[in-house]
C-alpha cells in the first residue's frame, strides 16, 4: 500500500522508508531517537495511522508502538541520522502528535 | 445529528439541530491559540529537541510557519464546508446538513484535532468522557468545552473508522 501523503498547504512530504526501526549506514554514536509522547487528545487509532503513514510500518508494528506510547507515556519510534530524525519530528508535529528527538545512548 | 459515509471517501452530517451546528461552527474559534501559552506550545512546538535553545530558534523560524499555514488551511476548508450548509424546516424545527468531500476529510480531522488540543490545554480536560463526567457536576464554561470536545471526538472516531478506513 502506498502511504505517501502530503497535507495541503504544507511543505512537509512523507518519504517511504523500509520497515525497520533503525536506519542503516549511521554510526552508533551519531544515532538519534525520535520519540512520541502520550497525550489525552489524540485517538489511539489515529496515532497508529500516523505511524504507518510516516514510517511505513505495518499495522502490527505501528499498533505495538502506539500501545507503548499509551502505556509508558512515550516510545522511541525510530532511530537514525539526525537530519532524517528532524524531518520525522516535523512530520509528527504536522499530524499534531507530541514528538521530539534525543541523541541515542 | 447523524454521520454517514456517502461513498468514495465523502461523508455528511445530517439531521443536525441548531446547537450541534453551532458547536461545529465553533471549531475555528476554539482552535485559535492566541493568548494561551500552553495551547500555543502544544500546537506549535518550538523545537525538535527538548531544552535545546538554538535548535528551538531554528525550528521556530523554519518549521512553525509551515505548521501555522497547514493548520490555518484546514480551518479555512472546514469553514468553507460549513458556509455551504443546507437547511430544511420540519414541524417548526430547523435541521442542518453539511456535506464533506473526500479531499476535505483530512482537513476536517486536523481542524477537529486542533480544537480539541486547544480546549484540552485551556480547560485541563481529561482523556476520557467518563472521567470528565464523573468529576464535573456543574454546567459551566469548562463543562461546555468538554461536551464540545467529546462531540468532536465522536466525529473523529467516525472519520477514522468509516471514512479513512482505519
């Protein structure tokens, strides 16, 4: 299924990546984590939908991450290069999810 | 009010009474963050990294305007659909009908979400309707904000389940 999406009026474009949580070719000390935080407004199925759209995750993987967000208050939803992490945080903000990034390790 | 998918990703709200239409017309004003610092921070985070000031400055300059544009656009789409409302009268009561195309559905979801996020920050609304009702005995401004927010959540749930195919 094609999950490419562009919100009208926004410069943000979703790019498709393989279904992995860790981008290749990045040294471990240069890894950045993208975090999504729980909030009382965003519906659980919406969070799953957004994770599928942005990261190209399967329904099962996206649901697992959504539940982790809901139960633990936050979840690392992706790790990789800083530039890509920034793009993902921007996209998550466009979908109105609470998200930020931190250096891994 | 009844919500119904009309095929091809389009949907409509029918048999709406005046109060329900009034609540829908409040989406735009309710999504307005002006004057509320917490709501502004929630909708327009100033950085990708918590506590990193320089990053925050760049983010505010480069990313926030794009968010503002996208969110404003969603509200404008919703207001346009609401302006095209159809009215009918039956037994002395006015009923409203609003049609939404498939292309506008994401904007509706976004606008409803913006309004709910701002209302939650302004009034400290809990996550669940049950929790809210159990702690709220007085019908005041906060109670009305809660009722408004939970109506919007019902529409969002309908959109996710019956229109957006989640």
